[in-house]
C-alpha cells in the first residue's frame, strides 16, 4: 500500500512474547475489535448487577493478561475518572448523602450514578488494555481495515483510513508512555506537533473463518437483545 503522502510507519512482526498471546486460537482481529465495541455499547445499558459483573470480569482478565498496561492506563486517566465521579456526585439533583456535612455532602443519587459511571469506564479501559495486548499493532490496523469496509461504499478510502489510524496509534502509544512531571507538561506533550515523513505501510489481511462469522453474529445478537427493549421503550 503506497502511503507516501501520509506516514513513515514501518510495521514490525510481533516478538516471541507477543506471539505467545497473539497466537493461533484467538478470533480474527476484526472480531476481537467488534466484540470490544459491542461491550462498550452494552455497558451503559446494563443494570447495576450486570454492570458490576462485567466490570469485575474485565478487570480480573486485564490484571491477569496485561497488568502493567492496564495499571498504566488507569494512572493516565485517574484525573478524568475522579473528575467524572465528582461531577456526578456534586452536580446531580437530589438529596444530600450526609446532610450533617451541609454543602460538602455529595448528592445520594449522584454518588450512586458516579460509581456506576466509573464501573462503565473501568470496563471500557480494561477492554482497551486487553485488546491492545491481544493484537499486535499491524493486526489492530488490519482488523479495523476490514471493519471499515462499509466506508468504501460511501466513497471513502479504506487504505487511507488505515494509514490515519496508524499515525494515531503511533502518537497515542507515545503519549501513554510519556512520563511528564506535571499535568501542564502532559498537556504540552499532547499538543506538540508530530513530525511526518513519507513512507509505506503493508497490511496483512486474513479472511474471516466460519467461527469468526458466528462470533460476529452472536455479538450482534446480544447487542440487539439488550438494546431493542430500550429502543422501543419496553
């Protein structure tokens, strides 16, 4: 694939350690990405017990499969998580959780909603960590290349989408690993321009197997089963 106007981003083969995790037996990268997308869409629609179970299972899986990556991602997003919780806890309408504290008390309903929102974000972050650990960078791009096939019917270039994704992944990975001394340095690093040089990207795209199609159908069916009653107002 010629991407001379987009990036200089050689994709290397996974290491032996990565191959142990990313070896045969796992579904196609496109299927793994689609399952994560479905779980992300399902999280806001689950009731409290189902959400606790999902977040708990995803967290346990992430801590066993990729503890360093997951812990780093939590550290990098800790202020966002705290801010989301405080916004829900102190700006939602309702009664004070501890009236004796006066204005310092969070709202009871907002406190509960904030905890639920943290569980949703925890499940999503755990899913991101798992996905990035199961898939090498080239596999991730190839999977998204397959999932973006409908864009070709709208006149978009799937190849260009894959190249843009490659640039985003390279920058995002560097931003996650960047160790800034304070939040101002972190923001400055995120806003810094990224140098781009001409180059090539080669995608190794594998065909979906029958099992992959069955998993896609099962994930879609689960999403519809949970979403449809809410969509029709049942």
